[in-house]
């Protein structure tokens, strides 16, 4: 009797551990955090190796290739999020795809005809986007790379040109493939296969990190990162496509006029997302120019500001995983007008998102500067006061991003105009204060918070709460009144 009890007791921990491992393996949260961690590790591990292995000339060309690679995100122009949302609508049983707004459905069965139509059209769209980006890169990118090599002394250039050109060809191929891979990942997420998409993203980025490190240590130099990126892109495209074709084996061929119809429905919100992304890039480079053009600020001060901002952005990204894994499901629930279901899904996640960010930001403020000083690093963060202000602004962005994403599940993005205006005002006001009145880094920290708090950081929370038929404070503190749908 006792032996059987002991055997049962001894088997229980093993079962518990297996169950825990199984749950962790199937957790979209864990895999998304791993993906974000691998992206962070790329900067922490690869960058020091690049600084050690590459000459100043090679490092300059590497950064040029890196900047040219960002065209992948600009070329997407918001289509991937529109595709993801449209696939989620079809999975939720939507009767049709609209350019603005959504067709509410009472059915819980997917609209398979609409699903195939969206996926087929997205496939054709992304083929076109990748080809267009490849042509632009082939012309403009080749000119910039050749100019960078041509500015070198003839002796240095003669030994450097072959590896630089090969690295550029690899980067060009990897970027073109990455654009096409966006489509497969977006479709997977729209199918509510968030865990699978995060697993393949983690595998691809992990492979990129490992191969980059291995090639750099082996002396591949400038070729290491582009080659690793190309290999990771091939793996991601193959894996995501394989999963989509398992779920949708019978896509068939596009019907006449189908692609034009779907793209016309995707375009109104896609260009808004694209404008939002492009303005964010422009403002980032604009603020960098303002800081670097003032001698009393310069590189050192901008480095302190950028490092502090990067730490807060990491905290925002880690905290955002709590809700980012749920948006495909929320889009399906919104298609069925299940607002009570959306509240049940998002309310606890949003609380965890806010709590996680506050904890990470507090740790960054308390420990970050001390840790850098303890390690004897020559890098510095801003003072505690300005870090608190940065954290408050980042918390406002967390709130803004959550509620505007919720509103976008209704297939409308009314926030893009106010956001772009606010970003332009930030750039103008910072330039005015720094160049005209002699302000320092405080202008870069304070003005985004002031201008964001004037409208964006509270207005969209109010509008989003109305969609859920509650108020912001009831939603946040779990006192949302029962709803009838």
C-alpha cells in the first residue's frame, strides 16, 4: 500500500514537469519572448564581434548594407498587417472583405472562399512588392555601394572591392527574400497560428545569430552577416510556407480580377500604416540630425539618449508580447461582434502588459546606470530624472499602441493623422528649442511626452473603451460591467 503511494507520489513531479514543458513549448508568449530576446542578442553579441573583426572601411560598408536592408520594412508599407487582419476576418466567418469597416458575421465557421481569395491575392501582391524592391535596390543600392567603394584610395579599393560586391549581392538577395517572407508569416498569424509563426521566427533569428557568430569567428568578415541573413530568410520562408500549405492545401489559382479586388480593399488602411512607419523613420533620423549638428551635444550625448531610449523600447517590446499574441483572435471575435469575449481575452493581458513595463522600466532606471558604471563601460545612460520622463512617455506609447491596435481590428485606422502631426511637431519643437534657445537633451525627452499627452495618449483609450462598451478605468481594474455582446 505504502509502496504504491510512494510510486504515485514519485511519478507526480515527473508528470508535472512534462506538462509544464509541454505548455511552455506551446506558449505563444514564451516563443515571442524568445524571438525578441534573439533580436536583442544580435546586437549584444554580433556587434562587438563586428567591431573587432572588421576594419573601419568594412564597418562603414556594413552599416550602409544594414541601412539598405531596412527597405524591406518600408516596402511592406503596412500590407502585412492588413493581410493578417483580413485572414483573421475570414477565419471569423466574415461574409466579405471591405476597404473600410467590416462585415459582421454570426457564424463561427470560417469563410473558406474568402480565405483562399485573400491568401492567393496576398501571394501575388508580395511577389510584386519583392520584385519592385529588388529593382529599386539593384539600381539605387548598387550606386551607393559603388560610390562608397569608389571613394576609397585605389590601393585599399583594389583589395576590398570583391568582398564588398559579394556582400552587397548577398544583402540584396536576402532583403528581397525577406519582403516575400512577410506574407507567409502574416498569413500564419491571421490563421491564429501565432505560436507556430513565433517558433519559425525564433528558429530563423537563432540561426542567423549562430551563423553570423560562426562566420565572423572563422574570418568571413563583411560576408558573414549578409550570408547568415540569406540563410535565415530561406529557412523562414520554407517553414512558414510549409505550415500555411498544410492548413490550406487547396489554394488553387487566382481568378480574373481577384487580386485587384483584394488589393483595392487592403490599400486604404495599408497606406495609412505605411505612412505611419515611414514618418517614424523620418523623425528618428531628423532628431539624430538635430543632435549631431550641435557641437555642445554631438555624438556622446546622442549615444546616451539613444541607449536610454533603446532600453525603454526593449521594455515596451517585452511587455507588448502579452497582447500582441492575441490580436488575430481578437479580430475573429470582433468579426462576430463578441465584445464581452474581447474583454475577457484582453483585460488581464493588458494589465500584465502595463505591470511588466512598469517593472522593467523601474529596473532600468534603478539598475541600468549603476550596472554600466560597475562594469567600467564607457557608455552612459541619461540621469534618473530624464529616465523617469522617458519611461512616462513610453508608458503613454504602450497605451496608445494597445488602443489603436484594438480600433484597427474594425478595419479602420483613424489615428494615423494625429500621430503623424504629433511626430512632426516633436521634430519641429525639438529643433526650435535646441537650435534657437540652446536647450540640451531635455528637449528630446520632454517634448514627445508633452505633445503625446495632449491628445494621443488618452483620446484613443477613450475611443477604444467605447468599442468594448466599458470605460478605461473599468477595463484596467477589472470592473467592466457585464455586456450583452
